[in-house]
C-alpha cells in the first residue's frame, strides 16, 4: 500500500511539472522516467500513469491560459478563452474554474464507470473474436491517419514508415525476417531482435515534438504576470454560476472518451463548440473571454481521462500515444493487461477509487502552486527544451546500459535523428502508434486470413 501511494504522489508531482512545460506532455514524461518504472507492478504502473495524465490536464490548462500556447490540440479552448480572460484580469477565475470542473468531471466519469461495470465483462468477452479485433485495430489505425495532422497523404506515408520500422528483425506471426537483402543483419546481428523502443521514439517522436515546441515559442513575449487576490469563497461562487456548463462537459467527455487516439481532443473541442453555440444563441457569450465555454472544455478533458483508459484496461489496446508507451512498459515488465488481469481482479476497482483521490489531491496541492507559473516567464523556453533533450539522451545511454547495449542504443538514436528532423513538420504520433501496434496488427491480420481465407 505504501509503495502504491509513493507511485501516486510521484505521478501527481511529475504530471504537474510536465503540464507546466509546453512540449513535454505525458508521453515525454513517461520517457523521462522510463528506466525507473521497469520494476513496478501492474497496479503501480497504472496508478502512476493515471496520476500523471490527470494532474497534467490541470497544469496544462494553466500554461495555455497564461502563455497562450497549447500543449496539444485539446488545450486550444484554453488558449482561445483562457488567454482572453487572463488579459482582462480574470485569469485566476479561468484557472480555478477549470480545475474545479476537472474534479467534477472525474467524479461523473467514475459514477458512469461504476454504473456500466456489471455489463462490461460480457461486452469485453465478445471482443475476443478475431474479426472484431482486426476491425478495431483497423479503425484505430485509420483514425490516426485521417483525424490527425494536416495531410492524410503524409500521414499514410508516416504510418507506413513506422510500420516498416516495427517489422525490422524477426517477426513471429508469421515467422520471417524482414528484408534480409536490404538490412545488414550479418554486420549488426542485434537488429534481428528489432529496433529498441526507447532510442527509436526519442529520435522519431520526442525530437520532432521538441522542435515543434521551440518553433511555437520563437517569437513569444509577455509582460503580464499571473496573480490571484480572490478568496476561496469567491472562486467557488464563480464556479457555481458555471456548474451546468461543467456538467455538460462531463457527459460529453464521458461519451466521446473512447474515440481511438483523439478522445481528449474531440471531447474538449466539441464541448467548447457546443457551449459557445449555446452562449451565442442565448446572447451570453463574451467575446473578450467566455469562462463557461472554457469550463465546459476543460471538464470534458478530465472526464475523458478515465474513459479513454477503458480500451487499454479491458482490451489491452492503447488509444493514445502515452498509453502506447505505457503498454510497452507493461509488456517489458512481463505483465499482460486485459479484462482478466484488471476487471476480474481488484486492480480495476482499486484504480477507479484512486482516480477520485488523485484528482482531489491534485487540486489541493497544485492550485496554490499555480502562482509559480510566473517563474516560467522568466526562463527561456529554449533552455528548458534543450535540458529535456539532454536528459533524454542520457536516459538512452542509461537504458542501453541496463540492457548491456549502451552503444547500440546510442547508435540507433543517432542514425534515426536525421529522419526525426525530417519529420518535424508532420504528426509524429502517427509513426509512434504504427511502430508500437505493428506486431498486433500483423498477427491479427494473419490469424484472420488463416481462419476465414486460408
């Protein structure tokens, strides 16, 4: 129990920090602590991850409000409305209402999960059908290609590239060695085991993301600082005025939370658009910063956080990039994740109750710390991004050392870095999902062919 608590507090702390630094995010945070999670239990991994993503939703909205720079597409409503509220001196209410709404959203999500729990087992068992599995994997892949980035054609190319990189080495279903006439397996026999995850994703995902973030902050300037002189009762009174917007966002987040790979993005922006439409129709929408629209979007964000975990917890299928990394770590720790290891054990229900605890503690601990966001305005963001990059390079070496392949890991990272630079203007998450899901897609397709067409 005490170790579980340590993982939760560590996740809350790291989630708060990662949300405050644009471009770092949940996925990069997992990479930064990747070597230190290799001995964690399945429950501890899930607790840590849940604490990170829940807390980062809170601090990420702070950065979007104060800096006007989105950490990801789900933060766009906070950029549009939060920044306007910040400029006119109501940034404190924007941040507090988004935070309280996030906690309310988590409570609504938990209630819905507990209501649906009795029906979950029979529904999940129906999934263990080859046709359904290949259909969902295909749907997930297509959603990545067609719903992310700016160019479907480029996404197809990037997805295919990630898939091919994942095939390097021995493939087990079917059993074959990929492209032996092209890839120098005899010169570099370690390639037979496939490309190691950590250096690949550092070069082809994290490196492009850091470059994109540096570009966002290229011309950033701000002289206005965050301040909050309002009392707790004033913040609560303001939230009560917006509670129906928060509840609408909660239910939208729950309903849309399981859309593959775009859950928080879709739920946040749809909630924002709906609330904005309601405000315009009622003539209550404020063009210089509408707090109701902001609260609805941010509440949807957090209610989605739990619901988007359901496919991973019950089916073992990740629907976000950070979940894909978490799944890789889980499998490296020799655990299997599906309804038999979560729903039919105490893991799932324990996780649900911890989710409420995490969101409550995150609010209590993080809200007073928001004032330190002004420190970030005095720090050059490029320096933080350089520091993040250096730490990741060190961790590549450390991870390689743990596997007794230090220079192999480092060499893979160096060889792929030019490709990562070339992909800096694409959506790097597309490649990440393809690389990690490659073996599942290939084995499911082979099984489907053998059963139905072989």
